[in-house]
């Protein structure tokens, strides 16, 4: 198997709430939206984020998974500077996110904050001066 991820799929108990948050609140455009089932967003070159209705998610896995709560997972969005971190956290909060960690200096030398979407999915908004994301999506760690 190649070292690659094309889809990140997360179960959600309230698909309508996350749709309202991402589409109406943050202004994201879906690539595919199947009401009552799943919504997909292109989040990077070659990478889609799918938010999948929990009941349908469990059915799709043949009942092998019963707990669809989200723990131990953070999606990170890297921005150009501390002001951008503050702005994105404020935008997310205005759209209905719960601020988990207010923006602050980070132990790694950068600046970051965290918010949770209506499903509890935690996002880190980060400025890390030691990381660079090139136009083709390649991440360089200095």
C-alpha cells in the first residue's frame, strides 16, 4: 500500500448540524451532499473530508463498530501567522464552534488554538514557523 490518504471519513450524530456549520457558517462548498447520508468536502489536493451519518456509518460497517464518538483525533489547519490563527478561531466560533483552547503560544514555538465542530471533531488552527506547505501540498519540516 502506498503512503497516501484520499478520504478522511468521520461519523456524525447530526449531519444537518455539521452541514450548517461547514456550509452556512464557514462558507465551505461540498463536492457531494447526500442528505441523510454523507457530505464530502475537498480539503486538500487529493484529499476529501467526509461527514457520514452515524447510523448509516454503523450499517456500512456491518455493525462491527457501535461507538462512533470522536476522541483522540485532531485535524490541523496551518495558517500564515498568529493573526490568522486568531481570525480563524473567531470565524469558527461565530459559525457555532466551541472554542476548546484559546489561541496561545505553543510549546513547539508556534501559535495555535483549537475548536470543536457541532459533532465534537477538534480542529487545531496553527502557525508553525518550522513548517511550510508548498503550492503542490507538500509539507516541509525545517
